[in-house]
């Protein structure tokens, strides 16, 4: 019989730490049995910083602690692409950065960080169009920019993952699928995040359809769920800082059972594709936000992250996808037995 589909569990470790210190993050993840994490915000003694602001000395401190806790970086949780396309005052606080310098500075820095942490993946986004405008009108500009980003990543032997999220040009599955088709670059894949769709007012069935639209371009999944408020309207600008209905993966409206049951059929071929790019397997990256979420991050606490991990494992067990959490053999190996 063929081997069952298998994924690698990961997560945004800053969500598990009350103060975002590296030791808190890593202790929580080790205790939960995870061996991979995505790095986003972290404090190694100089205050909380986004990964993009870490110095070489701070990177070395993080690497030392990773070894101590038996952790590896699955992806660089960068904010690449979370800037305005144009210098337009649209009533939002989103920043505008000229793209030429952004490409040579920020994207290059993200690539350097991926190498420093021995990861092959960079998470990113599809740029903010002016609030109140039609995102489809900005597809040519976004396709051009993302094609250049993908090429920079490709030259560094890295893969750029484009996450679906509200208010960006790639705010739903149809838009991201079209972006992926037009960019047509082996170094750019898509990241489905069901809660980021549901919070825009999509129903469970519509959310599954958004996943289907993205399926052929997927590289990995982010896992968080959301309870759709009664009477929620679909479309329009989402005030991300006001979102408060995030729940574990088996308690919301995000169709995780249906998504993961379908994704199980995709995993074997995707795993082969990823391994050809030097990626160890198919990641499910937990970003649960169960104690709150916003535009540039979220929080779950060590207890909330534990609840979220167990909820995801229940769904994976139910749909027949295998995964590994640390067991006694791992503990013995760490002790040199």
C-alpha cells in the first residue's frame, strides 16, 4: 500500500510567548513537541524585533538557542509585500516604499535571513491597493513586482510564499490564482490561510472554493480558524485590528476538515516538488491568533498554542494525514543515547 500523506507541523513561535523572548518561544514549542517554527517577532535581549531587524549578533544568539531546544526554522515570516503600491493617502496607516530600493534592500535582507537560519522559505504578501479601489485593476503592477521578487529569491535558491489576506491585491483565491498564473515562476508558491478568507465574510462553502482556486499553486498552508459573525457582509475593507473571532482549527467556519481531506490528495506530489527545491516537506504552519490578531501578527499564549496544536492534530487524525510530534526516541537522541 502507498504511504499515507504526511505533513510537517510548524508555527509562528512568537504567538506562544507572553513576552516574545526566544527562550519562552522555544520552550513552549519544544514542550508541544514541535521541531520547526516560523520566525517573525523575537526578543533575544535587545527588545522585541521583527526578524527583518535582527543584527548578526542577535541571529547567532537565536541560532544557539535553537540548537539548545532542538528547533529548525521552517520559514522567514517576513512582511515583504505589506506596503502600498502607490504613495496615495487612502486613510490607512499602511506605508509606501519605493519598489526599487525595497527590492534591493528588504527582499535581499529576507533572503540573507533565510540563509542565516537555514530555511528555504520566505512568507510574503501581494501589496496594498488604495482603499476602496478594485484589486483586479492593479494586477499588472503586482505581477511585475512579484515576478521580480520571485527572481531574487530564485537566484538565492529560495522559495517565496504568497499568502492570501484581506485588503491586499491578493485578497482571495481567484486573485491569487491569477497572480500565480501570470507570474509563472518556479520560486513563487501560494499560501492558503482559511481564516484570512472567512474574516472577509465568505461562507464555509465559499472558503473551500477559494482553497480550490489556489490549490494548483499551493506551497504550504497556514492554519487558523475564524467564526463568521451572523450577518457578516462579504467584500470591502476589513479592519484587521478589530478582528476577534479566531478559534482553533476544529471550531470555526474555515472548512479545515474539507480543505485538509482534499489537501491529503495533493501532498505526495507537492512533497516531491518541494524536495526538488531543497524543502524538507509540506509544512502546516500554525498561526492561530486565539487570544487576538492584527495586521502584523497575533497572540495565542503558550496555553492557546497548545489548544491550537491539539485541535489541528485532531483534524489531521480524522482525515488521515500523518505528522510527527516529539516522542521519547527524540528525547533519547537529544541525550546522545
